[in-house]
């Protein structure tokens, strides 16, 4: 069960409780029966409980709104980060002076596609993909998919560290 659903269920429960207590207070006040000291204390406690529940309900509603806004902002920030990292990796790949086919193979390799998947996506044989992948690795000065990815990520991390040190 997600957090927002739990909060909404809690809000409904609080609303039901406050409604029950509010009705009980109104009935007690207008019942016309003589009230003892105990009855008056009981009425005050129920009134305070009703007000406290209503305040809790308002605070919980605001908490849900703040969390929803923060989650939305974090998702937007993550989308920007992903876009920036993608552009950075693409720029790094383009700097390797690859052919268009090698560039496509490099991108699919970094995305984690297997040789068979790359071949199927590009409509080429596994042997062609292997040859193009080998050419990518040679031009990048690496020997594997992991090293190619690391090459791109290391550059991104170095860049972000430099930006933070100047900012």
C-alpha cells in the first residue's frame, strides 16, 4: 500500500472519529439532562478530542500536499538529471568519431542490450554487431561494455565534481 493511500485512509478514519465525537458532544449539550461534574468533564474531554482530531486532520492533509509537491519536484529533477546524463554520454560517444552504425551500437551497448538484441533491433547479424562493437571498444580505448560505460560515467562524475568545487 503506498503512502498517499495510507494517509487518505487515516484521514477518513480521523474524519469518522471527529464526526462521532462532534455528534456525541451536540447530543450531550442539547439532551436537557442535568449534568453532574463528571458529565461536564466528559463533555470537555470529548470537545477537546474532537478539536484535536480536526486539527490533526488538517495537518495530515497539508502533509500529504507537501509530500506530493516534493515528490513531483524530485521526479522533475530526476528527469533533468537523466536528460543531462544522457546528453553527456551521447556527447562522449560522438567525441569518439564513430560511424553512424558504430554510434548506434555503442548507445545500445551502454543501454545494456545484448549482441543478439542489438542485431535484432538493427536488422543485422550478430557477427556484424560484434565487429562494430569491437571497433567502438578500440576507438574508445576499452575492452568491454563495462569499461565503455565507466569511461562515460567517470567523465560525468569528474565534470560534476568540478562544477561543485567552483559553485
